C-alpha cells in the first residue's frame, strides 16, 4: 500500500478564502443592496415632483380672485380683436423615470449575500466533517470512499466493502507500525497535517483485487479474471505465518497483530 494525500484545509490561502466568503462578500452585498434600494426610492420621488424644463411658472394669483388662464406660451401671435384668446397647451409631462433604477445593485447585493450565506453553511459542514475525522477511533473500518471525501463515516467491519481499518497514527518519522516509509503494508492517509495508517480489513473466504494502482483493494467475485486473491484464513492477535495452510501466502501486520493467509484464485491471469 502507499501514501495518499487529502486536501489540507488549514492553509493560509484556504483560511483567506473562508474569511472572504464569510465576511467580505456579505458586507459588500449588504452595501450594494442598501445603495440600490436608496437609488430606487430617490428615482420614484423625482418621478412625482419633476416639471418639464423651460416651461414658465404661472403668475401669482391675486388674493380673492378666481383662477385665471395661464398666459400663452412665448412665440404665439397676438390675438385678433373679437376672437377668443388662445388657450395654453397642456404641459408635457416629463418622461417617467425607469422603475428599474437600482435594480442591478439590488440583484448584485442579493447574490453576494446569498454567496456569503453559502460560505457560512459550508464552513459549518466543514467543521462537522473535521470533527468527525478527529473522532476516528482505532479499529474503525471504512470503505474506499474516504479517499475521495472530506467526510469520514465509519462502517461495520463485517461489511465486505469496508476494506480499510484505522490502525494507528504515524510515528515522529512519519512511519506506520511496520516501520516502512515506502512499500509499507499499511495505507497511509495524510489529512489536515495528521497521517493515519490503515490496515487491510479482509474477510475469510472473500476475494479481492487491487484498486487505485495498488493503493488499496476492493471486494470482487472469486470468478473475476485478473489479479485476484482469496483470503483462506485470518488470524487476529497473531503474527506467525507458519500457521498458514500449505500453498498459501502469509502476510503479517504488527498493529493490530494480524495474519492473513491468501492464495491466488485458480484461472486468474
């Protein structure tokens, strides 16, 4: 087996990304949202109070007199005697200001606030997964899924798919219990600065094939062609290959003490 590196979630870049996602994005989003709402409110007020430019203001009314007609606009000819005076045209209303004023800022603000919320939820989920990884106990069994996931969920050690068993953490030199940094029988998985050693969890009478470039194994049918082995005998608490049946290959592990007696499946290529 070999060494597998999982994502290190304690790096400076990762921490900076978390700060941006949790604090900066929501703050910018709220600012844009408030500015957008303010712009929309001001646009609506101007729509209700604006007058057409250049139109003269009416003369002040004399107290007690009835309302008079507004004067004719500049440029009209004088009224001939005996004719009714021209009536002033109705003032042209200013074009309505767009009701979408500030919409872009509002949308951008909502999006950034939503992204910030997702960042918070992601951080909560990540913290939970880190706690679950930190709570891994010696003897817990796992499927190969932990090699692709940040969330480690243990399974029953009697589950044929749970081919990995947590055996120990590495020593000061980074070695697993067999003392081999390379070509170790343990699968070494490094995550968040901690390197953990996993022993194969193989069940008697089951057949297994290499997986992930020999990093681990997977359970297969004994009729599968290829490099397939069958576990003839499993001895817990023992490291003596001499106890294996004839024509089998013995493999031992010091922690936990265990011996596997295996054979190549007949007809396997």
